[in-house]
């Protein structure tokens, strides 16, 4: 049995790497064209163009992995079927499930690998790409966030609004800060300072003004010496996390962002769909393994070009359902999780139907 398993995996390996390299290369080619077109407008040197292009690698590699899985199943098992090898295996007492198990396990392993690739590398690469472009467009140092704004809510219903003209991540320092505290819908305090610095006891300021609002008066206090607490509770790491876009966050960061940020219902739905897509998208590897196995084990002979055509057709359908599900989830027509998983439910459901039908037919 181990020999058969190794032989099956060997037959999958060649088509997988062909599909992975071919489709990853195609997507990377499109990315390179986009980078070059953007770079021409800002006279970017060649080294920077290559660096921007390298930042596109993790995401495009993930695209190539799941398409490579489908192609490996259709071409690898399809070639064995066309040469009657799988028929001989079944005649020798090997069940359909025994033949399919290495394929499904490969799909499951690639699902986990793609998930960790998208979690560990893709968000960092996208953030670095945007930082590099911002630096080239605005001629500003990297690691500086302009027009920082955050609304922080307390457990008792209070609200703290934090605004700064700039945040310097390397120095952990806000520039020209204004913090407003609101209780029961009424402004009770405003803090203004040229700088807000991070220390062992949290954010503090040295030189600033505090305005306390009462029903009949405003009490100003000038603070010029000593470390004074600001009341702002986010750590520098959390401050940076709050400035990133959903595609620049991993699953845990985006979940934390949704739990700690007040936003409109429309934006919340959009972010929730993105959150569920981070788990749904890698699952395409297993879905395509489930779909491709019964298709490849059909008894009729099929050429490699036919297998490639079926692969492309299923990928197109997958993207169409993903686009439809994303729209439905973001518009509120369906729950966000259903919109994000629609393509896996439809394509995977059809694959499961074919898989069970084939398994029962050969049992």
C-alpha cells in the first residue's frame, strides 16, 4: 500500500509544480506589469521596482497553489485513468476511497500551508508594498502615519477620541495631539499637546493644555513639566495595527480590529467578509482535490489539454461564485460568513456529490 501511495503522490507532484509555477508566474507577470506602469510615473529606480515586485510574491504564490492542486488532480489521476492504471488498481481490490485518500490528504496539507502563507507573509508584504509606494509618492520617511484618528470606548459608555497629525512608529511618538473625552454624550475634557510619548506606564505628555468642561464654565490648565498620563490605553503595536487595512492584517489582527473599532454597518460587513475569506480562500485546495478526484477517475480517455480546460473552467466558476458571495455578504443580503464561503459551498458541494456518487458506484 505504501508503494501505491508513493506512486500516486509522484504522479501528482509533476502536474502540481507545473500548475503552481505556470499560474504563479502568470499572476506575477501581471503584477510586474502593474508595478512598472506605476513606477514610470514616479521615475522609480530598477532596484525599487524589483523590491515592490517581490512584495507581490506571497499572494500570487497562494493563487498558484490551489490552481496547481486542481491541475495535479485532473492531469495526474487523469493520466493514470487514461492508461488504465487506476482501473487495474480497482481490479486488484483497491477501493476508490483508498485511491482518493492521498489526494485528499494532499489537499488538506496544502490548505493548511496556504493558510499560514496568507497569515504569516501576505499581510506583511502588502503593508510593506503600500508603505513603499507612499514613501515614493509623498517623499516622507517610512513608518509615519499621517492624520491618525481613533475612537476608544469605555465599559461605562464613555468615549475617547484621539487625533494626531502624525505618528512616528520607530520613536513611538504622536505629534500635535488632541484627545477628547465624552461621557453620556457630553464633552467633559480636552487634552492638547505637541507630543504624546510612550513609557513604562503608558502614553504621557510633557507640555500641553487640559480643558475641563462644566455646565457653566471651562477650566483650562497649562502643564509644562513632569510626565502626565493621557488616558489613552492602546500599546504602540496596537496603534500600528489600527492603521492597517483589512488585507494587511492576519485573521487574529482583523478579528481584534473588529472587536475594538467602532465603524459604520457597511464597513463592518465588508471587514467581516474579509475576515471569513481569510479561512475560506485557503480551503479551495481541499475543495479542488474533492472535485478533481471523481472527475479525473472517469473511465473515458481525456487528453492533457482537456484536463487543463476543465481546470480553467472550474477556476472561473470558483471566482464567479466568490465575487457573487462577496457582494451578497457586503450588501447584507446574506450573513458575512455565508458570502465568504459561498464558492466553497457550491463548488465543494458539487464535488462531494460527484465523490460520493463515484464511491457508491464502485463499492
